[in-house]
């Protein structure tokens, strides 16, 4: 299991969700993706994306100027069932 960090600070909707989707495709089941955003809409867009993909948020940290998501890549079987 690995943790990949994705810095999306400064990007506006819909780029954080699109880049998160692309990064998740490259991960193996059980891997973690740490996504750092500054776009306030990412707190809506990224959880909506994860409902589609079947991946899950392990943690969300909200600071004054940024949001950090820790996302666990789902097993392929879950993705196929949702896909």
C-alpha cells in the first residue's frame, strides 16, 4: 500500500475533481491518495466523485485556506459493481 500526494492548490472547479479521478485510476486497491485543494467547491465535488467511483474518504482536514482529503482506492470488485 502506498500514499500518493496530489497538490491541486490554486485550481478551480471542475479541475480538482477531474485530476483526482485521473489520479485514482492509476492507483492499486487499498492505496491512499492525499489531495490538497484550495477550491471551496471541492468539498462537494470530490465526495460526489467518490460516490461514483466507489472509493472512500478516510479523512478531511479543513484549514483556513485549504482542504486536504485522504482517499482510499476501492477494490476492483467494488468498482465493477458500481461501474
